[in-house]
């Protein structure tokens, strides 16, 4: 409950602040964060780090937002609506990461979910070496880090080809300060997609597995998963509950996305119930 200036008690929505890049295709980035929040009943505010020109075929152009404007976006949201969770996506470079760290020190938001966006789905590099080094200074503020295999390898400096090597890379990231690491297995191949959650309280690795869904529309899966976890935390779930429900949400989105055309390359997932809209069946 929140009390307004007239003393009236008003209900408060679970709130997430998403800090990341805008995706003109709508499949990833801030657009995916907003759509995920809407689907899960969470209010999502935003602070945009960069505007990208991209589509299902890849990222064509990136224009960073001025640091002062990024800071103003974060300040205005945090001073007014007080988000329960911050979800971090594309942070662009070292200077903007330093600014985000400063904001985390000031506002002390209870939970931070960080999807370390180092590469686009099409393989474009989205964070420089200098930015990756500053990212380590961010990790002590992070409740959950969600790297895929390539990101875990790059950040840890370890080869990641087997499950054991993946766990070793995750423990390196825990040693750098993250409270928990969810290692995503979508890039590891095989009939199943398996993620593993590592936590700093000496809990054993917790594995989550599901059948791999064959679809071209998998652009933004990492963004959606991290946003769905953030939504669960904002609604009061434990970390394990939030991860489990977020994985189920992404799994259903991938299933819904099979058989649909959503661009000439790797399109975004369908995050809503397609039964609620008019669907072009392609019939003559």
C-alpha cells in the first residue's frame, strides 16, 4: 500500500526498472522487457542506454544515449516509483556501467538481475574489453547474473565446452562478487536446454532442463528470461521460484512462436496469447 498526499491508501503494483538498449525489431532489449512485464502483470519503467537499428537479420547501427540523459532517466524513476528490482541489459561501455554502479549505490534497490549482453543474437559485439573489465566492479551489486555459454567463457577467461567447465566458469563469476549466477545452456547444443543456478551459500548447483524447441523465433530469449526473473522477484518470489517460473514462461513463448513468420532471420518470440488477436493463417 502507498499513501498519497491526501492520506488515501492506494494499491501499488510490483515494479521493475529495466536499464538497457532499445531494439527496433521489438524482439529483445527494452521492448522485450516491457512486453514481458505486461504479460506477467508487472509495471516496467525504463532507462535506455542506446538506440539500435536492427531486425531479425542483425544489428545494423548503435547510437548510445548521452550519459547525463541515462542518469536522468534512472534518477526520475527511482525517486518517484521506487522499483523493487532493476533489470540490466545492454550497458554499452565502461562509462555507462560506472554511472549505473553509482545509481545502485544511491538507490539501494533490493534486487538486481543482470543479463550481461556481450553479443547480439547475430554475433555482433555489444560491450568492449574496457566495458567488460568495469562490469566486474558491478557484480557485487548483482543479485543474479545470467550469462550464456559464450558470455560465461569471455567473462571468466575459461573454456566452456563441458558441463564441468561451465560450472567452473560460473564459480569464477561468483568469486567476482555476484550473489548468484544462472548459467544458460541454450548455446550448448543437445536435445535439451539445461540451465544451472549457482549460489554463494554453498548450495549445490540446481539444474533446470526442458526439451529444446526448434524455432527460428528465438531472438531475445536471454532478455525475456532475465526480465521474467526480475518480474518474479518483484512479485515476492524466491530466486529459485522466479527462475523456474521464468524458464516455463520462455518455454511456452518458444512453443507459441513455432510456425510463425516474424522476419527473414531470427525473429522475436510471441509473448502473448495469440488466441486473443486476429492471426493471418496464410490461406488464399
